[in-house]
């Protein structure tokens, strides 16, 4: 769990008209703010976030070692992959950013997804290639799927398409994850990070970082 600290400025009572105003002093207010995984707070989610953070750190080490830039295009994960990568060490040195295209319209207009179903191989392929070009990334991962609880584009809940841009080409794959919507989001995030790590491992001269 990460903790956040806050400062507040307090003024108590009224100032006497003949008295010089006192300089306000900051009063430290330590806030114990827990930041768990979005959605349901369970021990599994907390443990999963810890594992995801470790993978993101390994991705950071590998990306800096290989001198490559990464980017993401997200739909059902709503920016969760980007949050993990952005919080990794020295992310400004290797992470270009993300396009969170939650709506179909944004997918079509910004990421050049062709007309038709957005939970599809064609959508994942277009998203990965477009975000890599848009943000100037060497490696990019894209995710689009039916997070649930209802089907989407004729696909059952838990259906997720992944697109991976690396070495000038885009590869795609489809996975089906079980569970509630948050379980699907967590599994999607973990697999997207795994794909990035695999892509980095194929970069010439790659030295595997130690596994924590």
C-alpha cells in the first residue's frame, strides 16, 4: 500500500484590527490513504497489484537497457496498464504514454480502428499500430475486449483481444478470462504486461533483469 501526505493551511478565529496579521504556517496532516486495485478490494487484488508493480519495474529496467520506447492503447482496462508503467522507475526515460480509448468512437477516430466490431482482432491490430505511430514508440501493446458483465459485439464476457507492435509488425492474440469484470481487467492488465516483457526479451542485446 502506498501512502499520501497532505498539508493544510488553517486560520483560527478573527484577526484583531490593530494586530499585524500572522504568517500562516502549514499544518502537516498525515493522511493514510490506501490505494488498492480499482473495484472490489480483496486480498487477491492487493497481492496482484504487488506482482504487477514488480513486472512493471522489470519492464522499466529492460526498456532502459535496450534504449526503446513503449506505449499502450487501452479500452476495458481504462488506463490501469498506463498507471503501472507510469509509476515504474524512470518512466519518463522510456514510457511514451497511452491512449485510453474507452468508447468505440475514440477507437475509430483516434486509433484508426476500421468500421465494425471493436472487440475483434482487427481492432487490436489497428490500436497497437496506431498508438505506436502516434506516440513514437518502438513497442506498444493494445487491449480491447468485453469486460462484462454483458456480452459485447457478439462476444461473451471475458473475451479480450491483444495487439502487440514490435520490430515493425503487429501480432495479435485472443484470450478469454473468467470472473467478474474486475477479475477480467486484472487478468488483462497482467497479460498485457507479460506481452511487453516478452517483446523486450526479444530485443537484440537484451539482458534479463533479476526477478524479484
